[in-house]
C-alpha cells in the first residue's frame, strides 16, 4: 500500500488506485497521515473538520469515514476484526504504515539521512538525498482538501519543504554545482521576497555562476521592494552582496565563490546546556534514578520536582552533561522562568528559540504557537536530542515544547509535581528531597574547610538553619569564607538571630523562612553600594544583564558597576552567565524585590536603564542603517557610558546579545508606565528585527508597543505600529488579518492627521484588496491615497497613485476612466522626470489597447515601456512589458523571457500572469496540449498566491484548450469555473464567458 499526502490525497493498493471519492474521507486520511503515526483524538478531528460549528452527528460522521477507509485500505480484513491500518486509540484513531508506504515519512527519512551525510562532510550525498526528499512532493499538502489548507500541520509541512529547499540550494553550491542550485535558490527566494538573507544568497550564486546582470537586477528589485513594502533600505547582508558585485568582474565572480561555498555554515548540533555546577556534591541516588527512568522502556519524559532552592536545576544540568553523549543530535535548554510573576517565558518564545537553534531562519518561523510546535516536532523527528525545560510552572507551559518522537528525551524541572504531565503524557517522576545531612556536610566542608571539621556541632546547626537547601548553604558558606577569623559557632549564632527576626515578621509561618534568613544575613554583610546594587538588580526585566546596563541602572561608571557585580557574584547573590553577563536565581530576585526601595529610587533607576537602552539602540541602528537616520526619533544621550556600537560589528553584536532583553524591556515598559520607551524602542528596532529575520520578536514587541500607544492615546504611533504589523502579516500570507489591521491604521492616521502614515496604510490596503479581487474597495483606497498626495503636493506619489488606480479600473473593465488616470500619470511622470512610473503606466495603457483590439497602439505602448525599463534596469517592468508584447503578438520568445525574469525575481503573481499568457499563445498557435500544461501550472501558482483573477483566467484557458483537444465535457467544466471566478470579482471577462456558455 502507498499513501500520498504531499500533494493531492491519494492511495494505492499495489498498482491499483484506491477510490477516495469523498472529500471527508480524504480529509480524515490526510489528517491521520500528517500526524506521522501519532493518534488523533476525536476532539482534534472534529475541530479540524468543522471548527467551532460541528454538526451534532460529528462523531458519527468521523466513525463512518473511518469505517469506509478501513474497507478501502484493508479489503481482506475479516468483519469486526481489529484494524491494523486504522486502529482505534483512546477516543480517536491512528494511521499505522511503514516509512516506505507514506511519502511524508520518506521525505523526512531522506532529510535525516541527508543531515547525517552533511555532518560527515559528504556534501554531494547530502545534496542527492535532499533532492530525493523534495521529489516526494507533488504539490501543496492535502491540496484537494481545501478545508485543511490553513491547518497547523499543513502549514508546518510547507515550512519543512521551504527549509529543505534552502538547504538543498546551499548543498548544491557547496558541492560546486552552482547552476544546478539556482532553481532551488530562486524558489526559496521567491517564497520570501523580503527575506534579505535569501536574496543575498541568490545574488552571490548568480555572481558565482557568472550571471552578474541577473545578480544586479535581483539586488535592485529587492531594494525597490523593501522601499515600497517596508519603507527601508537594504541591510548589511544584502548590501555586502551588492558590494561584492561592484568589484572587478573577474574578482566578483571568483571571490563570491569562496563565500558562497558555505553562505550559511552547516550548523553544529545545538549545545545549549548551561555550564555544569562547580563543586556539585552528592545526589548519587537521584542521578541513578534519572538513569533508570530514562533508559527503561519507552520513558522519554521525566519531571524533576522539589521546593525552591533544593537544587533541581543543578541536578538536571549535572545529569544532562553526564548523558550528553547519548544525544549526538544536540541538547536544547530553556529557562521557562515559570515563577517570575511578570515575565515567564511563553511557549511561543521558547519554541522560537528552539527552532533557531535547530537551524530555522527567523523569517521562516511560523507566527502561531501551534504552527511553531508542529515545525519543532518536525525538525526533531527521528533525531536524538535532549530537551531540558527548566523552571516550569504548569503543564500548559510545557506540553507545546514536547517532541513528537520517542527518539528525544525531555527533562522538566518545576516546584510543582506536574501531575497532568504524568497522566497525559506518561512522564516519569523524580521528587528531589532536601539534601541529606551527610551530603550537606560534605558540601560545606568542601566550601568552608577546616572550621567545619573543628566544630561539627556548629556545622550541623548551620545545615539545619539553611533548611538543607544547597542554594542557602552556598550563600552561607560564602559568608563564612569572607570572615575567616570568625569562629563558625559565632556565625551560626548570627544566623539564628536573623531567623528569629524573620519569624517575628512572618507570623504566617513561611516555609522558606530559613532560606530568607540566609539571604538576609548575607545581604546585611554587604557594603551600602553593593546592597543598593542588589536591590536594583531585582527590578531588571530580561534574563540577564551586562556591565553597561548595570552602570545605567545604578548611575555609575562601568568599572564601578563591574566591581559591584563581582562583589555580588562572590557572595552568590548573582551568578555569571558569561564572562561579562550576570543573572539572578528567581528566589534571590524575589527577595531583592521584597526588600523594597525608598523615594522612587527604583523608578529612577529603571528610567535611566530605559533611556540608556533606547539611546544605544538608536546609535546602533544609525551605524548599521545610516540612510534611515532621519526616520528615527532622536534619543537623549544618557549620563552613563554606552557600549561601543560605532562600527558595524559592534552594533550588530550588541543588538544580537541584547535582543531578548530588548523584548523584555519593551514588554515591561508597556505595562509599567513607560509607553514612550516601549513605542520608541519598537519603532527604532524594526529594521534590525525584520532584516535579521527576528519575526517572532518583532511581533511581540509591536503588540506590546501598540498597547502602550493606545494607553496614552498616541494615535500616530499606533498607526505606524499597526502598519508595520500588517506588513509582517502580508509577509506571512495572512492577508485577511493584514486587511483588518490596515483599516484600523488608516482610521487612526486620519484621525490624528498623519498624512504620511495614512498614505502608506492606504497604499498597502489597496494592494491587499486588489490581490483578493476586491476591486471596488481597492479603487476606493487608492482614490483616498490620491487625495492625500494632492493635499501634500507630492507629485511623484500622486503619479504612482494615479497609475495604481488606473490598473484597478482596468481590471474592472472601466477602460475610459482607467486610460484617463493612466495618461495623467504619464504626463506627471514626464514633467518630474520619473521614467519608471511612466513605464508602468504605459504598460497598463497597452493592456487597455489590447483589450480594445487595437494591436498597433498596444504594441507601441508596450515597446515604449520596454525601452524605458531596459534603460533604467527595471526588471519587473521589463517582464510586464514583454508579457504585454507577447500577449498581443503571440510571440513565445517574449513570453519566455518575461517568465524567466519573474521567476528570477520571485514574483509569483507575475509568474502566474505570464504563464497564462504563454498558455494562450500556445493554444492560439495550434499547440493546445502545451497550452493546457501552461494553464495548469498557472492555476497552481494563482491558487497558491490567492490571485483570483489569474485563477479564473487559467480556467478559461483550460476550457479553450480542452475544446480544441476534443474534450467538450472538460471544456464546459472549466468554462463554468472561469465564469464563476470572473463574476465573483466583478471582472468584465465574465460577460465573454457567459456568451460562450449560452451559445
């Protein structure tokens, strides 16, 4: 038996196809297949098939589909006998097939083999295996089940293929097969036209292949697209690719070859484990228990629970380091900060970090939690990876981070026993007890030395006062080390006094009183400056902090801040993350916050930190993107020094190191009375986040900043932020959401009189409306944009608005009005010297002439436009003019050149348009079979991009080709679909199709 889901849902028994005539049965089979052998519960199946409105008989319908599928896939199974292919599992079902029987499993197996070959240095074999994996695809997953087009598992599969395409291109280049790599690189770049890394890689590949003209064209088209869509200039990577082209031609071909050999180096297996705990003592029983739990049977998840400070993280990290050789594909680690009252790590953020560590580019990371989780499970499938989920607070925080394969092992630490994880996912459980007296004695003897041996009774009392908790014992031991002349018994007496004080203050009987007593005792030994630093550090949002940030927080110099941090580190009140970065245990952070601050000192400190961060971010962005300096709000230079960000490497390094802290600071500022910082940082950093592919972080920051802007009534800032969010939605293909967001941005910009933001929002809204076939709405948006342009006196923007409006009216069949707007656009462009704008208007005028059957005027307009575009190196315009000429003259040479350009540029809408034109030309010149193939390809492209006009046009072409091939039934079916498509969007072609139907 064979099953196909990477394309239409199909099945075969031997060589005989299985009749999957019901869309519902295809949907159920497809869902079970893409689950990769994992069972799907009834609730998940119902939700996938009907969403929020299932019929009352939903369970019975699913049961009926499964019954029919069993009959089809197991024709020899005895009545009422157990189904081996579709067994019932719980209240749901699973599909049990071998790897060779399901194309999805073959795809993943081949990719895993390719990864192994690449890690072994065999790039050629890896490339061949990746090509074999991509050959499994016959189209969009489950493409004949439209109801599942947006299902998270389907979207995750599309992301898998996109990632595989990118890897294939890299491998082919690394193998020296640059020309063979180009189609893969072009497809990957086409899927993400605003991904600068992908476009830069394509540019370097063109250069290495000696196709410098195409490399230059790709750069210019990408630069124009960035300016039009995002209002930004090329970033460092794209600029570097362009700079390499400007060298001597021979050097430019040879030098990039060296760089392209590994444009994205093969990532080593992730190794995210924190450093092992120095002086780790005892816990032999617990380590042995972890060994037993995770080597017995199919146990792949273990919870390590216990009270705060008992050493759960140290135990998990120690075991992970001992066992890391069992996980050759890497180790993932995340601190979920579950007991941080304000900013625990969300599953979405943890997944984004894991996906990056596993090699997924930021732009490819899906937006939603479920899609990210699906992509994460897909990347881990079949790999042996250890996942350490530290400091979790609930099952809901953990379960999206669980791999879907038993080849991976998960260790979860939590103060809670997480019974739901045990019940729902079969996790093993290890409860970490207090440190036994003997092991505690060994620990403090190792830390303090002879004084423990000299006074064992005092040592025993110290252990009791520290509640047998390793964290408290280490803090107490550091105090003893710092006072070497003081007998241990005196120190213990001081601690006893501190404990009594806290007990009086805490009549409720806090079980952590012993730990707090140790913290308080240690804190009271600090000099005033170090004590102040400890209190203020508890306020810092983000996972860690560097010396410059602490200097801003404290209002000191960097050297003084560093010295205070070292004092706190020696006292175990902070710990090193790296040589110059520090973090706090959550218990210590909570204690620092509880100590409190007087007279608004904390607010002033956070204000200094926010000011310094905003200024540093602005300086870093000015360094990396100087051409956009005028677009950024100027921040005030802080009194504290700032890190070195005056050169590109320093600026990039600072932004990369501080990215998580920047996100945390925006989130904190948005809800703690600093909306200006939240908005300012977000708007300042957009270009860095977008160009670096840090899409998840950009969305989080913008969502917080939008709320901050709303809280202060700053409509102009909110409109800017919403427009940016909508552009990111469009990049991800979320057109409906982008439409909603843009409409809100337009309203806000109009209300506050910000014509620049309003015009940009209206322009994007017009594009979204036209893309989805809403011509009346598109025209309305563009007319309003035109009014704004005239109001501001921006004649160049006015000319473009006239041209865009003319294109929409042309699609509506309003030729006279369209021609008037387009002619006015041509006139203005000639007046102000904008030849590119003139060329686009001429193309649309040529299209109008062609529809009016004035071939001579149409050819003249298209040729004039083509001359302009070739002279200005405007590649997209060149392709449009060639398409117009080819459509009028039926010259396939023009059309093939146009198609090649659009494919190089990654403009799939243009590719669909020209492919339809090729189909029409081939059919008209007596080659209907070839024309049919082109129209089928155009239909696939148009369906994938949501272009309703070109979809209807493809159906019309298929109807004509079928009629010429003597297949009237097929012709009638496609003709009806064309008429429906044209009618739904209000295109004038519907009348022509209606006449053919009625004849």
